[in-house]
């Protein structure tokens, strides 16, 4: 006889012990790579300032009785909109009642509605992590001369021939308007870099060839504010297929200029931002709600929980950043 999967099973003999596999908050770096900006509404405007206007230098010399040269500053106002992003699930009313009864008897602290909201929020956040990683990893997000694909002996996993310090230092000097101030990579890449003889010797000196350096030491060597390491895991299999877990952030290293005070209207250079509409006000874009649903959840119906946000990622000044792709050999 087949069994029907339920969201909650009553077992008064069991103590409430939950083993929950979830990405810890520290593993998610999307908000620190593309900072969130409240744009105040579903549709918003942003200003594009032609770079030529502020980098073209006319003759500023003025004769004693001459006329002062004039220049003009313009801005192209563009329109964009945030995207609705969310998920929902329906919990059978019978499960909710059973959980309430167990909590009343102090047999459990489990709340299926709260658990559903927590799980949905995590998946929405993980989807954002995946989107931001995709933008940062995409060569199309950068100027064509600010992308380098490593192969063979130039890959940083080749300790005998590669020179990541030289690669990264030259890339830092090649950006336009602003220098990168953060590095963005994944754990496997940084683990290789942390043991690379060139970096170890540069950090520890005295001819050291073996050792391990920290993200803080490497950031200081390169003149970066920090190096962000994406540790989040994601199921890469298609829906309905057996799970195949991989990291949301791939085999790349990005040097990015991040300006935490850049907005859609102030013209400050930054690789990108996340436009969000805080529909309920406050400091958070994430919203959640629930309602009784007579059409799902079995004979007695259920309660649907929905969680989501209005947000979209937006490139502002890609010329400020540089991408290295395929930086270590895949094993």
C-alpha cells in the first residue's frame, strides 16, 4: 500500500528534534556583492550620464577680455521595474491542527506554518544568490577587454607556472573610472589561492613557499576592502530528478568596484546594485502572507503560505570591474 507524504506526522513519543539542512546566512554573499537599494516603487527611473561629458577636457584658458568656454551636462532618464519573485506552499489543515495539539501538550515546538515560511524564504534567497552569481560570472556583464579566460598552465591551480598576484594586480589597474575594491569567488578557488606559493611568499616573506593565507591577508595585499567567498550550495538537477548538489558560485574570480552608497539616481560608479521595492516600508523587501485554501490540502482544505519580494539586479558601471574565468582546473 502506498503512503501519502504529509507535511507533519504526529508522534507523541518523539521529542522535537529537527535536522535541518539549510545554507547558513554567512554562506550567502549576494547582498554584499550587489547591495540593495530601495527604489520606492514597482516602476522606477534611473539616470544615465554619458561618460564622455565628464572626461572630455575643453580649453579652460580665458583671455583678459575673453568669453568663458561653456560645456553641457546631460542625463538620459531610463525606466526600469522590479520583478515579482516568490513561492508558496499549502499545508493541510489537519497537519496544522495536529501540530497545535502537540504544542499544547508540550510534546513539540514544531509549527508547520512558520517552518513553511522559513523554507520558502530560504529558497527565494537562494534563487537570488544564483541570479547574482550568474551575473557576476557572465562575461557579458563586463567590457570585452576586462574578461580573461585562464587555461592550462596559466590556471592558478598550476603552482609551478601561474602567477595570480601578477594577473590580479594588472587587472586592478585596467578598469575604468574606479578600481575594484572587493574580490568575489568560491571556496574551491580561494582554497587553491590560499596555498599558492607566489601569494604565500608575498604574504609571509623570507622565501616561504608553503603555508596558508587568509582572505583578509590576500585582500590587504591587493588593496581590496574584502574578498567575498560564496559557500552556498544549490540543487542543479531539474525538477523531479535526483538531487545533484553544487555550489551557486563557480570556478571564477571577479574583481568588482562596489559602492555601498550608490543609488539609481546619484550617478556614483558601482559595478551594480539590486533595486528593491519595500512595499510595506521599513528596511526589508521580503513579504509573507497566508490564507485558508479550500481547494488544496485534502478534504478539509489547507492554509497557503506565500513568501516573496520585489527585486531585480541592475548593472551600473561594468567598466569598473574585471572577471577571470576558469581560474583553476576542474578535478
